[in-house]
């Protein structure tokens, strides 16, 4: 019975995921970020910089197709020696990241700024009220304060360098996961990650989106180790314990980051039950592993929760914290994103019960006003807002960069800022490049539907959970996808071979179909 249910769930996961990912792929393809030249929608069009690079790329493709020596050379560099070439490219990108952070490290606004402010100002009524209301950001403040005390530094540059380290740690953990699951896809994974890191300026934003990445990648790696056929009993035990601890750490830093762990848990329960036989001792091992993981999760939760509650760094009133239903209610307003009126109401209403009642009232009112058809259309538009933007809503947050948004063009730093500041002359070039990378990654994942390995299916289930979460809760911009990037990147690498097979199949079908039509026309 469980085997049949497992097969049904696997098929259902693929169908639902295909619906979401092809919809996301379509939205990314039609994003205004990909418009060349003047852009009336975003107000930041591409310049000759993008045109020049497209011309260079076109010349390379033509040369590859035309000249045998260039064809052999490029094949040798990027295919035969792909691992070495990919590693060299990745090292160059890491060097570029370091140059970027050392050159550009402005003060950041919105919630990231509130975290940084509390490192030097923890007694003002305003900052204490912020953490009382936004209690979920307290763990990040305590973590950043720990590093500030450890290294005796509270500058933006210091925390940007830490963010760079954490993002690159996530990359390393992802690559190790790919190597454990399918070593032949390691070069592909390195190429994809190099493209991501090259076009990811979020390394100068020390906030939960980026700081949770190594934790998510870490628990995925621990799962891969625990599942590896060569891992002995003690290695698996340590990996399961580490997985459980990291999962709870992810929960406290960014609650939605545990969606991948939930998907793994659901999958493992089904796998265990499908193979369970009462009289077969070995079939008990998966269930015992799940019980052990549950015990570690419970113990870790109690320990970290108690540590946060007993903190003495900043005085907060937890009873003023925003209830979860507020984010659900806000997720139905406007475009499904941040609603300042709702946030103001949460600050003004004195009791938690009243805040919950207000949020329920607004949620019911908004759902009724939309109706079934209206809400369905709203969800389609919200999914577009949640997933289409390959720049991950760069500079679209309120008070994103607190410096002058119209940067000077003087010097290397000034030229670099033109790509990432709100009124930079080359912001459109950055968005075009980031969008191109995002489209490629989504295309690989969407066309890799033939890959039905257990781990890939779990990643699909995790992303389904992520998509649904963002449809229910506050969304409206693709910045919230950053926490799910390890799932995208690992799946993109693992499914790349199947994607190529799908593309080759489509070209063969089109070629053979056109040949048959020509032959029929000649006969006529």
C-alpha cells in the first residue's frame, strides 16, 4: 500500500512541480529585465555595455560553428577539461567578489539596517520596539553581535565580508552535495554556481536571506552524507544529528528555510514505511533514524529557544510580536507583498489577541472581496511577482541603499556603483545579465523532468513547498527566493544531462518533422 502511495506521490510531485516551474520559466522569459535598449517599464534600460557583450558572444558562437580549430579549442577547454576550467573560473569569480565587496560596501536600509543599528544602539525606545514587534529578527541580531564581539568590529565592510564568506560556504556545501549524489555533474554545478556568484550583489546585504544560505546548504549536505552508500554507521549518525541541529538553526534564523527539511522528512517517512516489514530487523533502521533525528530536533529547539529567551543583550517585549496570521493577511493585499498600513496597525494595537483578530478580519475581508476567480487570478500574478525577477528584487526594497542613489562616475568604485545603485546608468545591464542567468537555470530545471531520482524528487517537493509558502504568506518580490537557491542550484546541476537530452530530442523532432514535410511536398 505504501509503495503504491509513494509512486502516486512521486508522480504527483512531478506534475505539480512541472506546473510551477514552467510557469516560473514563462514569467522569467517575459520579465521586463530582459528588454534590450530603453526600458519604459523599469526605467533602467541596457547600454552599449550589454550590446558589446552580446556581439562578442555571438562572434564566439559563429566561430565555434564555422571554424574547426576554434571548435576543437573550445571543446577542449570547456568540455574535455571542464572540471579544471570550471574551478579556475570559480576562483576568478571569488577574487572578483572580494574586489567588489572591498570597493562597494554601503550602509543598507530596511531590516538589515535595523539589525546593524542595534549593534551600537540597543537602549533607544525605537529600536527596542522594533525587536519587540519583529521578534523573529532577534536571533540574527544576537548572531551578528557574537561576531562583532569576537572580531571587535561593527563596520558594514566587516559584515559584508562575513556575508561573502557565508554565501561562498553555501556554494561549497552545494558542490559537495552534487559530488556525493552524482560526481559526473560536478563541473556543471561549478559553472552554474560561478554564474550565480558573479551576478549576486546580495553579498553586501548582511541579512537573513544570505546568512541562512550555508545552513540550508549544510543540512542538504548532511542528508546526502547520511544517504551515501559508503557512509558507515557512525558517520550517518553524526550526519543525521548535524542535519537536525542545522534544521532548527535555519528555523530560528528564517523559519521558511526549513521547508526543504520538511520535504526530506516527509520523503524519508514514506521511504521507511514502504520498506518496513515487522519481522525484518534491517527495515527498522530508517524508522530508528527518524526517531533519533526527531529527538535531536526537539532537544536543539528547546536549547536554542531558551538561549534566545534568556538573552540580556536587548530588552524586548515578546508579547508585542507580530502573529503569523499577519503575514498571511498581508500576503493577500496589494500585490501580495509588504503593506505599510498593516504593519502600522500591528504596532498600534496593544494586545496580541487584538492583533490576531485584526489580521483575521482583514484576511477574511480581502478574500471575500476577491472571490474565487479573483483570488485565483491574484495568485497567478503573485507567483509572477514572487519568481520572475532574476536580480532577486535588487534595490526594489524600501531604503535599500542609504547612500545617494545617484552615484558619482569618478574612479573604479564610481563606475562599479553604476551597475547596482538605483539611479546608476548601467543598472539595466546588471538586471539583463542576472535575468539571463536565471532564465538559463530555470530552463535547465524545467526541461530536466525525466530525472526522477529520490533526491531530485525531494528537491522538487521542497520547491513546491517554497512556492506555496510564498503564495500564502508575504511575498510580492523575488528576494524571498534567495533562501531556496540551494535547491535550485543543486537540482539544476543534477538535471542538466536530462535537460540536454530533452533539447536534443526537440531539435531532432523538429528536424525530422520538417524533412518529412519537404518529402511529402516533393511527392505531391
